[in-house]
C-alpha cells in the first residue's frame, strides 16, 4: 500500500493549528485536487476531487470520516471512494510559537485497475503529501 509522509513546521500556536486541522471544510480545502467539501455530520464529509492521471482527469467522490481525535495532538481519518481507500493521520507537537505537524497518508487501490493505480500512487504520493503540507502551511500562516 503506497504511503506518503510530510513533517513540517507552521508558525502558529498548537490551538490555532488544531482548530484548522479539525475543521473538515478547511482541511479539505488543502487536499490537492479537492473541488468542493460537503459536510454530512460531525464526523463525515463528502469531498469531490479532480485527479489527473497523465493526460486524463477524473472526478472522484470521496466519503471521509474522522475516526479519532485527541485535541491538540492527534487526528485519524479514513476516506472511501469507488476505487480506493485512504487512511491518514495528523500529529501535532507544540514548539513555542510554532507547531510541528506530521501528516501521513496511505492509499489502497481497489478493483480491476488496483495494481496500475498502486504503481501510479507510489510515484505521486510524496508530491501529494508535500503539496498538502504547503497548502496547509499557507492557509494557517496567512
């Protein structure tokens, strides 16, 4: 299962970072390719993504769910789409006026194209997690 991790620092106190990353609409807006976020209830949201695979692009609907939250420290989520399952974690470590964030995402492809998708995701996941980190840092730091 392809996995990507990004560790980075945000110039903001941990409470402000937590308020941002625990908001499904805000965090969804930082995910590469997300076109819209629809909140379904306290723990679930629907993200509509546009994913480019080479010259092709595909619209994907991902149902996301917050599985675990330890305020100011840790969050775990799951996303399910027709052809993939996504799991991820966000861990926060306060460091004075900054917060260290470790974000991990793993993708498990499903269906007849699973092997091709896994190989594609292996090559793209590092760039995807780094783009997410950049978007999150910009959004919080302003």
